[in-house]
C-alpha cells in the first residue's frame, strides 16, 4: 500500500519536471528601450515578449513554464517576484534589450545576481531598477545582500549554462559580440529569491544589431540557445538533487 501511494506521488512529479518563470521585461506604459529601423519603431517590451514566448515553447515540452506577462501590460518588479513565489518556481529568467547613447555599442550579455564594482554595469542597473524609489530601494538593498549570499552560486551556474550556448549559437551564426557573463545587482533577480538571471539580448540603439534582433532566424536561434542552457542546468540539478532554494 505504501509503495502504491509513493508511486502515485512520484510519477506526476517526474513527468512534469521543473517550474520555470520567464519574465519579459517592462510592458504597458513602460516601453523599455526604443529603437527605429527604416522608419519602423521597435521597443524593448515587444522584443522581450516575443523572445520569452519562443523560449517558453521550447521548454514547455519538458517542464512547466509560466510568463510574468503574456501580453503588453504593466507589471511592477514586486509583482513579478510575487508570481515567482506563488508558483514556487525553480528558476527565473528575465529578458531585456540594451540601449546606449553610443550608437556603435553592440553585443549580448548575461547577468547573475552579485555585488561588483563595474561602472558600466551600474548604468544598466539604474535603467532596469528604475521603478523602485526611496524607502522601497533601501529595503530592497538590504534584502539583496541576504539573497546574494544564498543564490549567487546557483544563479552563476544557470548563467554559465545559458551563456555558453551562445558561442556556437548566435555569436558564430550571427556575428554578434559576446560582452560576457557578469555580476549585476538587479532587484527583480533579488526579489524572486531563487536562481535567476537577466539576459540583455543586444542593443536596440544600434541599427545593424536591431536588424538582427528583429529577424525571425536570430530570434529562433537565441530562443534555442537559452532553452538548451536552461534544460542543461536542470539536468545537472536533477542528478545532484541539491535542496532548491
Ligand atoms: Zn530592460
């Protein structure tokens, strides 16, 4: 009898795998970064959503996948974290597009939550963290210190698993620059309190790069790289069976 009960509980668990939350950055009134190509306007919020849907499609064959938003609407950073908590997700991936006043700036980068002293990264943080102010910010700074200690190692491993896929993927196939796997203090990552990374897929402010970012072929390859990375990370996790945060 005990054996039967155990099987009943274990089988669905094995079948459904892990729970992943994909987070298309910005949305609604918050367009995120903006760019233009042949008089057509593009925004970070739309590109991020398109990418999130493509990644979701690839992972959902093996795992449960949720999106923090599935259409164009405003979602606060706190709400995104609340969704992660409610669904008890195993990992969180936030998707963004970079911009710079320097038109030639280009390339993709992957961030995991950790302290650092990189001034260039601080600039990007100030953009992605901007809907937090005053008291809220102080609370989150304290919270971040605690979460960094508990999640950095697994977040870096998740970041590595994803980022390493880009070398043979988008980097060699579309000749985009690898800006690296870096530590960053993004509050949306800290607030989720679980292994989490933030992806900057490229620069919307660079028209040559925007052409690539908006092409279906690039988007499919990018989604494939990210999905493969996430699944490789989960495979190792399954073998090691460490306690999930
Ligand atoms: Zn963003």
